C-alpha cells in the first residue's frame, strides 16, 4: 500500500487583483511542482469582494485546475482575517499564506 502524499495548501487573499491573480497562481503552482514533487497541493483564493475582474479570472482558473479552489466573500474582510475562514474547510499538513505586497513584483519574485 502506497503512502498518501502530504498536502501543502497555499492561500492567496485577493482584492482587485485582476492583473495579478493568474501570475501569482502560475508562480505558486510552478514552484510547488518544481521544488516539492513529493507533496500534493491545493491553492485557495479568498477574494474580499473585488470590484474588478478578479473573481471571473479566479473562476476561470478553478475551472481549468482542480487543485485550485475559491472562496468569494460577501464583503471585504481584509487579508489578515482571510486565513481564519480557511481553517473551516480542510485539515492539511502545511498551510502557507501569501502577502499582498508580493503582488506588485514580477512573477519570478513571488516565491
């Protein structure tokens, strides 16, 4: 019987990040695949009621990648409260929260 892979969960809080949602998803996904091949992973976007196209972009990413999930908040709870909602969804082996300040960097600087 093979041993189940441990799971890394990366949470990405968003608010009006239409230009950054896909690049940070791709950077996180690629980094995990490259540097953590022995782990399974999930990427969770928690959107704080974006007013731009962020939600549609995240929805498209979820439709394309089953390892990506999204929570769309009904109001802006802020990036520091978002991790609390994450705890209600699954029990994982490792949990990483990204920082909004990273979104202003080129994709190769996310990780």
